[in-house]
C-alpha cells in the first residue's frame, strides 16, 4: 500500500521543509511546492492519490492559497485543506467542514495534531 500523500505549499523553503518533516513523522508522504500554481498542476493529475493539502495563504504566482482552496472545494470537495498564514487578520470565514485555518506561528505539536485529525 502506498503511503498517504500530503501536498505542502509554502514559498518559504524552511517552513516547507519543516511541514514536510512533520508530515513524514505523521506517517504520510509529503509532496512540496513553492507556488499554488505548481500544486494545482500536480493536483490535476494526482488528486485521487492526495489525502490532504496544506497551503500557505500569501504566495507568489497567479493563485494564492485561498484561490487554490476555493478551486479544491469546487473541484475535489472531499479533499481536505489546511490553510496557514502569519497574517491572522486573513482568518477565512465559511470554510467547509474539511478545512481549517491554522495561524502561524504554530507549535509543531499543534500542526501534528491537526494533520492527524484530517488523516485519520
């Protein structure tokens, strides 16, 4: 059986690496991208293999994390999304039940608990 795949999107390499390490600790396979645009191209081919998307909100490119989340909710409504940002004023409202906003900075155990809740 293939490991659970989690897409990670953050334009800050150190944070993307940290999230990828924590995803591996949770027993899943991280697939990291620096832009939502690149992640969307990947998702279009691999959505059925993906169990969760973790995305920063503010990023370079045509899409930001919110735009990507809206596309995911519309195209793959069963795919859960964790949105994360240091801009806590951006806390989104009306998120679906399978989505959550996690303000940065978050403790590693909070991130892990949130991951495990969505993966189990």
